[in-house]
């Protein structure tokens, strides 16, 4: 029986929610107290990255941020681009095509949830997929894959803030883990600015901070080339100098996150080599 990759598999065993009700209430109180304590706007949240998790995909990666954001990405390709809707000549300049998909798990967010399959949810996922493709295309050597397509699928397991930036980093790791030729890893970093005349930009905001923000910015950078692959901003009430300051802060955050992602990719390569040596 073929596997349904679009279905989120639940656990084989379950327990009644009353068991976790008290623990969940205490955790929400702790989160509320943590939000009241100001943190350094230039400080990065802890990041965990691991490549090569899924056996059904040619490349995969998992990225988790300290605020609770969890993203799982898988990559496939190159494959022949003989599908309706894809021109036979390939991508721009005769190269291949990069297809990106972004989905939210039904349990990803807190509070009120979108109805699964609703127009609002589909539109939000479509916009996130377009932003993901915009950030990744400059990092992939599509000219090396004429008349071929590369596919990336990102699943947001938990939204604790800075979800798109985490998805960009995870998708770049998955493509590199699949052996796709790339110029560099695309590293994503998110920022937001709270309301108020004296408010400053904050790196890697959490979900409560993003909810209160009046301006948001997501930066994607190729650190080894020092090339910006995407800048996605929204909001109002900020001067051009403030946006320039936010951009510099985001680029600095990408440079600081780059060694973590690079080491994750190196560890995955060593695990693959060790597994091949044991089976040989």
C-alpha cells in the first residue's frame, strides 16, 4: 500500500487530555512571565538543526528554535520536468525548476485555528511557499539541471515565531543533504518591531512578539558569498533608516547562524559515510 505523504501520522498510543491539563496551564503561565521580561534585541534564540532524518526523501532537515518553532523539510530531485504547467524549456536561462511547498500542521498554532483546507489557510501557505522559493532560487545552481525539477516540502510542526526564517534554513539544509549543487546555504533570520516611538528591532521574535509587532522583516542570506537572496518586509511606521538598521541586524544574525547549519550538514555527511562503511 503506498504511503500518504500528505497525512500527518499520529501516535499509535494516546492519553486523555486531562492528564496534561495542569502541566499545560503551568507552561502557559511560565511563557507569559517570560514574555514580560525584556530580552536583548540582538540576542539569538537557541537553534537546533539536524540533516538526514527521513529515509523516504533524498534529503531532509529539521530545525527547531528556542521559542518553540519546529520545521521539518524534505527535498527530492532532480527529476524530469514533464508535467502540465511546467514549460518544456525549463527555468530561467534554460535551467531547471525549483518547486516549493509550505504546509502548516493542524496543531501548529496556539489559540483559534484556521479550518483545515479553508481559503485563508491555502492563501497563507501559497504566500509562504512563494517566499520560500524566492529565498532559495539564488542559492541553487539551476543551470546544472536543464529540463529538470527539484522539489522542496516544508511542514511547520509548531509555530513559535520566526517560522518562515526557520523554513528557509531547513529547506536549504534539505537541498544540500540531497546532494543538489548549490552556491551556498541560504540562512533565514526574522525580525520585528513592537509599537512605540522608542521601540527597537528584535532578532528571532517569538509568537507573542510577532503578534504585537507593527513591522516585520525576514532576511535570507548566502553568507559565504555575502549575497542577500531575499528580503521580505511588511508593516508601517518605520523610517528608511530604521529599515536599514533592521536589515544590518538581520544580516548579522544570518552570519551568526551559519556555523550551526554548516556543522549540522557536516555531521550528517559523517553519519552517512559511517553507515556506508559498516554496510560495505
